[in-house]
């Protein structure tokens, strides 16, 4: 066989092979097309309202140009662009394709499905709050995010999410994008776990960190310090007394805090704001001394007195007995009110127990009282009669007690009749307690003394007499002694 014949044979074979390939392509893109089948091909022409797609084997298909329109209505498709489309049907002799599936671009659905399969996050805008959750748009595709999956904690105000764009994890996605379920919480949990692991390696007690107030409770405030929420107890918010945490902090506020406790097993971190400032009680013994004059604001009213704020972190107590300027009051609100500024005088300072006692009046110096001595005879005025004895006023500054046992009256006597108020009483002093300002009197001792004086007088008279009544005198002495025993 000649070389020409061989060459001719090869060319024919190549033609047959090329024809076979074209035939196969033609079959693939025409005879074998099924509704919904995906096709990847190039744009070969754009005319009027149609974009022509090359299916191979001199077979063409068309797509509505409006599927490629931008916001201004201009067609964005260009010759040579490779597009993905789905076969729809045959219209007017043309194979009709579409890049839209249920109104969504096919490429977007495929990307969403790919994100689901690969576990890659997608970006979506929360369009509205619907029953049970939120409608989220991901590239124009309507998706659903359950309410429990929009955040780490419970949702109180769903409207605060609407209009915001977040990253979501695709939990469910079918082939045609008809059922797409998203979760923002899953991403936040993964992010927090990563932050927590990193924080666990670096955070120590005593460290100063910055955070953002996430929630406020009656007992304190939770602060996000990056990977974990730390708690600032209400007692750690200020050196001064705080009734409501919301009065000093607000949600979203940036704060600087000090770590005062860590329990990694329970994922608990205790924080403090006041630990970043010095203790106001330091050096308080120099600033507050007994007798000194102070100014402050009434902070709290209690039945037994009021607390007055002298400076941030230091309160003084004004007892109710030191509020009335000498007069008796039933409740502090009768003379002062919360927020009122007052001046006072320091009565006592206890730095160890962080207590300062204050009075609205300067402490008066104790009066000098002249106390009688034991054995003295005194005279006083009956002030009042009690079931245990009689109070006798000896002077303007001193009142003594005549106990029933020392009254010298028969048992069961009615002392209110014997000792009328205002009547004079002479009695002997049998006890003096200057420390507690108490003096005890006795009438029995007076009678005993009178009898002894009578006896002495009689003896003296007997010594001067020669009447020979010595034996009778001895008998009289014996009777007197027995009576006094």
C-alpha cells in the first residue's frame, strides 16, 4: 500500500472518529436532554431578548436575556462566557434553558448546597421575624433560622436582629433549595469554644481585662471577656453601696475589670470593678477622728437610724438617739430624708470593722456629779414607784433607788400609798456605783441607826445615874440587838 493510500486511510479514520465524537456530543446535548438536567456550555451569540448557548454538534439552545439583567436592566452575558443552566423544554424549535430554579440563580443554590456539604458558613441578611424564627436571605434565597438558633441565649427582642447581616451555618439544604435551615448559634458556639480554649491558656487571677456588658441582673452583671461570660457581683461594682446594678452599668457598655476568681470546670469567672481602685478605708483613721466634724448625704433610712455617705465607699451610722437633738423620735423619717445633706460629729471610729458612728449634735461632756458616800444620810423626793422599788431624786443629775427589800415596810404593803410622788424621804446610802451612775438607799438602815443611837444615849445616861438599874440596862440592850438581827 502506497504512502498516499496509508495517509488517506488515516484521514478517513480520523474523520470517522471526529464524526463519532460530534455525534456523541449531539446526542448528549440534544437527544439525551431531560427536563431539569444541568448543562454547562458557552455563550455563542446574543440577539434581542435571547442568549444563544452552544450545545455542540451544531446544536444550540436559548436562555432569556432577562435572566442576565443587572439592576439597570442591561444584559451582563458576554460571548464566550461559560454558564450553568437547566434544560426546560423545546419551544418554537429551540431547546429552552434557564439559569433560574424556583426563581433563584442556579449557581447560588449550588453554592449554598456546597456550603452545606463542606460545613462552610454563609452570609445572610435577616429579613423578617416569622413564626418560630426568622426569614433570612442568602444571595436572594429564602432560608429559615429557628429562634433558638439565632443567638447563644434566649431571644427577648427578635426585632433587634431584623435588617442585620450575620454568618450562618447551613443545617439543612435540599437539592433544589426549597428547604434551607440555618443556624447562627452553631457558629457562635464554635467561635466561643475556640476563644475559651485560648483564654484558658492565658487568663489568670489578678489579670486586668476589658469586656462588654452582656446582661444585667439584680445580683450583678455578666460581661463577655472574649470566649466566656464573667460575673461582676453587685458587691464588686463599687466600694460604695449599690441598690441596682442598672444604675451604674448598661448593656453593651465597655468595661475594664479585674479577675478575682476562676473555676474552669464550671466555666465561671468572677470579676471586679472596685478592685481596680484603692480601698477608701485605707488611711481612714487619719481622715476621721473622734470629735471631728463631717458632712455627708443620707443614703438609707432604717428603724434604728440612718446611714450617711461620707465619701464613696465609706458610710457612717447615725443612731436614732442621735437624730432628735434631745427629743425622742419614732422613726428617722420624722426628721431626715434620703438624699438630704447633713453635718455631724464623729462619736467613734472602728477601722477593723469599717464602722463610723456619727451624731447630728456634738457629744456633750459628761456632767460632774457629786455622789454621796456609803453610810451618808440623804434626803430626796419620791419620783415614781415601781413594782421593784421607789425612785428617789436626790439632785438634778442624780436619782437613787430604794428597793422594796430596804423599805422597812411589812410584806405586801402598797408602796404607792406609802410613798406618794413628790413626798420627801430620808434614807441611808448603802451602795454607790459611780461607773453606771447608780445609788442604792435603805430605810431599814435608818431605823436600825436610830435604835442604835437611842441605845447609846440610854447607856450614857445610865452611867451618870446611881439608880442601880444595870441589870435592866443589859436586858434592854439584849432586846434591841435581837430586834435588829
